[in-house]
C-alpha cells in the first residue's frame, strides 16, 4: 500500500497484548496549523470515548497477564457496605488472604485486576476480580479455597473465556458501567496488582496512506485485504472511531483525517 506525500501522513500505532493486537490509525501533521477544521466532540461523545479507552486498557491488561487457566471472581456482600471505601477495604483484606495462601501453598505471587461497582437496580456494591490460578492441575481445589476465603457474602468463580477479540466483552461489561462509584469526582475504574505487564507499543508513519484509510472507513477494503500487513495475525474486526452526532442527529466522522481501529488475533498453528 502506497505512502502519501504531503503534510498529512497516517500514523499506525500498534498495541500487542497476549495473543492479540490492536491497531489505531490516525492522521499526523507536520504543522499544527495545517489541520482542517476539527469537530469538537460533545461532552457525551467525549465520555463515550473515555469509557472506550478505559475498556481497551482493561482488556489489554487481561489479555497480557491471564490465561484460560485463570478465573474471574464475583464477590457479593451479605451486609452491603454503605460506601465505596468500605467495599474496597473488604476486597483488599480478601486479596491479602489470597496473597498469603498463594505464597505459603505455592510460592507464587497473586496477580489480579478487577472492579468494585454499585448495582444500578438494587444499589448494592459487589466486586469482579480476575486472578491467576497458581497450579492449573489443582484448579478445582484452588477455586473452592478462593470462594471460602471471601468472608463477607457469596463468592463464585468463573473460567476465563477468550474469543477472537480477546476479553473485549468482559472489559466492556466491567468498565463501561455508567454507575461506577466516584471518589472526589473521579471515577474509580479498577484496581490491580503491581507488576502487571503492559502491552508492547510500536508506531509507524506513512505505511498506510490517507486514501487507504478512507477506503477502510467506507468499507471498500475488508479484513482480508489488510491481513498482508500483519503476518501471523488474522484481522478480526475493523471499525472507524472519532465520531459524534451532528446537528441533524446523524453520525459525523472527524473532518481532520481518517481514524480507524483494527483488531488482530494471532493465527493458530495447525
């Protein structure tokens, strides 16, 4: 695919996380004042974009640090905490007990990432925690112990299941809940253990032209057309981003360039 000459070049930012990749295409300019007029996103649109970016970061953390041998814990309270701080304190005490159990029994560090949220219907706090299983051969025993260590109510464990887009569904469910508790006006999106691996990030400019990006947005190029750019990966999904509703309620894409997300999944070896 040809390079574009001139002031605007498409930037290709690539995130590699576990068996997956996420590519962002967006325009880069040599001079700030050379941009076309940019649509200023509405507050509603900006909130959606912020939620989406949080969801993506959360998804990449899970993809990069956990496997199908690990679990998601759902923790509820018999006596509901009145505040987020109270719920967080209970979860932190639980995680300390799990950390001690992993250290003594397996000499393995606990890895976790999760959210504490307040239900929309009942208004009660509960938690979702993704954590590692130190010995998959003893998985059933460990899951039972993890449930027993939660002393504040009911605990259930679920196997982590990936699809061709990674943990996108779970991340969207957990992070983009509109009723997250707030601390000093800022949404507390998730908690995590120290030392989790971040996705590898690389960036290239000009490999994909502005015209090619526009063709992707219009649907003139498909997932199969883009796969030669990413050897060893299947392109599972393409979507434009950077949009908002115009005065007529119709979707308007940003006028300062082409913005595209490309989702990749590592090909399975036969």
